C-alpha cells in the first residue's frame, strides 16, 4: 500500500533542523504541488539556486531515512525557462519512486494544515509554531492547533462467495471501489460501518470485523478497513436522496474479481484479500 516504503524508514517524530542540499522542498498552490517537469520533488540544493527565499523560509517536517522534507509558505510563480510546474497532488499516487511519493503526500497534508492555520480561528491574530510539539499556538489567546486527521471507514461487504463492488458517480471515473465514508461526530467505527452501508447501498450488515488501516494524506484521513456480512436481503438499493454518490453497486463472485495489482490503496488490498481467502473471519 501507499505507506509501505520499506526498506526506507519514516521518521515523523517532532524536531527542528536547518535544510541541507540533499533534503526535499514542498511548495503548494492550493491542491497542487510543485514538481520538476519529469515529476520529481525539488531538492533544496537545486531549488535554492532558483528561489533562495523559499529555502530560507522553509521549516522541517519529518525525514525518510536521512532525507528531510521541508515546507515553505513562500509562493513560487511558474516561470518560462524554469523546469518546475504545479501538478495536482493526486499524481503522487503514480509516482515511480514510492517512498518519495509517500513523503511528498504527507508533507502536502502537513503543509495544507500549516497554511490553513496561519491565523488563530478564535481571535484572528497570526499564529506561531510550538517549540515543543507539532502544533501551532496563538500567542494572544494561547489556543493550540494540532494536525487534523479525519477517520474514514471502508467496508468490504460479503455475501458468501460474492463481494459488493461500487462505482462513484464522477465524470470520467471508471474504477470500482468499496463502500466508504467519513465517521460522524459521536459515532464508533462500527456504527459508521452500519450507517454508511445502509445509506449508500441499502443493506444491513453483521459480523463486522476489523481488517487493517491506512493513512491517506490526500484527504488528511486515517482509513479503517472492515469486512462485514450481509444481514438478510442482499438486494442493493443505491442512495437516491439527491447526493447520488454512487452510480453502481454490483455483486461479483470471488473468481471473477479483477485486481489492480499496482494499486496503492487499502480498497484494493482488501479486495485482494477476499479473492485470495485471506480476509478476517
């Protein structure tokens, strides 16, 4: 999966240090990240020659092995003759160097959080970085802000030797998926599984069992994957309350499942587990 970067080691403990030329620099423009024309993350050494201000303003996020990842608020306008362009952060899913893609995505998640909290949401004054932990502090009212992580459930719904696959109602989106959704305030993960399943496909489920989890920096989420058995009638009834999140919900037999073997997502790891008979009982 996306976070599986071994033998490389992710060091996300809080710290501070200056950048060195072999470190990496993350610059965002909304939901876009600055990459070289051949899809690589800018190094501090290379980019410092083009925009030294961005490097001098950069601050440390974390390391993978010995390479540090730094974020800067300094904007960088695309220029003629400069080999860097902003690209949608989702391109990181398909980046050839997986550990750098994971690092860039997590750095983008943190960078977006830092950007959204440059001012205190309570009193409006500029915030400062904590010297003790990964947090942002308001120097006036003392409010502390920590990185946002939104819990999500993904549900592999099983009916004997069949698995329920869905498809999102998005223009140009053709991949199948599993039922999924954000956990609501006051819900347990298991309650979210039952609610999302009923809301999206009109099914009751039982025997809910945890499978595995995945950090998903593209939506600042921690995804928890569950398997669940259909409880009663397996007829699918898609949500028709106006949201129209799903365009399709179909039962597929184990032997007919086509796996995206190069996928980095928890969804396809769970589908693979069902196909291979490795799901939790």
